[in-house]
């Protein structure tokens, strides 16, 4: 006979103390916006309510208070998170529009996302071109392909950059460059 107190088939009930411990553990591993942390903790509250019958409203109130407390303590900073995440995504080859959409999906407000992408745009002449070059280099597209594959893969390479959020002119500039040396990342 299994004692229900020690039944480990699911997470323990979501109490204020457990939610705080979960939030701190999550923030140790991942940078997060306030909204994203709220979503993560509310999923935990919802699982606890389904499995243990805990009160959803009490759990949501504890999550809201916890997020406010973490913001006041400086553990959650949406502006700083948006700037760091935007820079990281840009280095990995995301367009400015894709970065704004990604930040919105993580719960960052439009004003913080716009400020982060504007800061990126202010640091270089053509941020989308630099990101397209980074993506093409990382994925070995266009001038980074072997000579025999390049012509046969041109349309696929353009499509990859198009799906990544780059306009046709930028994608063509990168894919149709004569060599990788001809592409200088804008300063």
C-alpha cells in the first residue's frame, strides 16, 4: 500500500514556499521576463490544482505577489532581459522583426522589445544584414556552401533566410555574394 503523502507520481502541492523555491531555481538556470516567470509558476499552480485539489486563486495570488517581490528586488528586469536576449538572438542570426516577435512570445512588453531592437539598430549600420550573414555562415548557406552545391541550392538558401524574417533584398545580397570574403559584416 502506497502512502499518499509519499506518492511521487506528480509534483508536490504548490504552496507559497514551494513556488518561491521553484522560482529561484528557475531563475538560477534561465534568464526570464516577469511575464514568462509568471506563466511558468502558474502552470505549476494549475498542475497542483489538478492533482492535489489546491486552490487556483490562492496559487495565482501567491505567484503575482512573488513576481512583484522579485521585480522590486531586481531579480526580474524586463528591460535588461530584452536587451540581453535581443543581442543573443541577433548574434545567432535573427532579424529585428523575428527578435521582436520572440520577445513578445516571452512576455516582454512592446516598449521594452522596441527599445532593445532600437539599441541594436543604433550600434550598427545594417543590423539585418549582419544577422543574415551570421545565419548564412552558421548554416553554411550561399557563399559558405561548396562550389558544386551552391547553384543547385540557391532557392532553398533564399527560402531559409526568408523564413528567418529577412526581406528578399537582404537575402539575395547574402546568398548571391561572389564569396564569403565579399561579405563584410556591417560595423
